[in-house]
C-alpha cells in the first residue's frame, strides 16, 4: 500500500506540474489582462499542489524504506522548509495578481458607473441598420469586451477588422465612444442579440 501511495504521489505531482506549466504558457499568449491573471493564478495553485506532493513523496520514500529512518527527520525538516518557502513564493505573486485583477474589475465598474450616470443615448440599435456581424460585435461590447484585441479573439477576426466593425457601428448609431456603444447594447438587448 505504501508503494502505491508513493506512485500516486509522484503521478499527482507530475500532473500538477504539467498543468501548471501549460497554464503559465497559455497565460503568456492571452491578451486579456483578466484571463492572463486567471491563468497565472491557476499556475500558482498548481505549484502549491506540486510542493504538497513533494512533501508526501519524501515521507512515502521513508515509509517504503527507500530512505533510512535515521534521515527521516532531515528529510521532513527540509521538505517542510522547501514547502514553506515555496508557499511564500506562490502566495505573494497570487496576492499581487489578485490585487491587479481587483483593480481591473474596479476600473471597469467605475467606467460603467460614470457612463450610466452621465450618458444619455438617443440612438436606437433597431433603427441603425446594423449587419448581423455588427450586432454580434455589439453584443460582445455589451458583455464588456471593449478592446479590439479582445473582440478579435472572441470573434476569430483580426484586431483591424474588429476596429472597422466598431467604427461602422459608431457611424450608423451616431455614438462617439465604445463605452456608449456598450450602454446602447445594454439598453437595447433584443436588437443586440441578447
């Protein structure tokens, strides 16, 4: 049974290491700050699991007799030290990323609050004669996808094409800012595909 636990601990650690590395690599390719922060947090959580698996593996090695009982105290002490130091290396960046993510959400909330308090829209989506693709872009704007890069990623188009769609929607509706487009879509959910 001890050998089985050792093997499971090793497999567990390897799988979490692979998941953590893949999550971190994915985070480097994502353009959305929110999605990047989420991928980084997942990578850090996986790192914490790898450290916990390392502790269990060290203890299991002593149990199956791969390490002498006399060095058990040394192994336990060092593994606990490494795990504690590793936990600090995980928790500090996680807190930093969480703070960054909170700032992004707060900024978004602030935009919406300012816009809803100060912008009155006379435009109507149903009267603007938007194409199906423009309505799809408008729906993404209503969901908070405001940058050309985020729109391009969501719609599988280039950022330049996303910018063209936004520009055409602004022309047809008489709206001057992306945030106003977002409010227009929220105020006209049926016309924007929502």
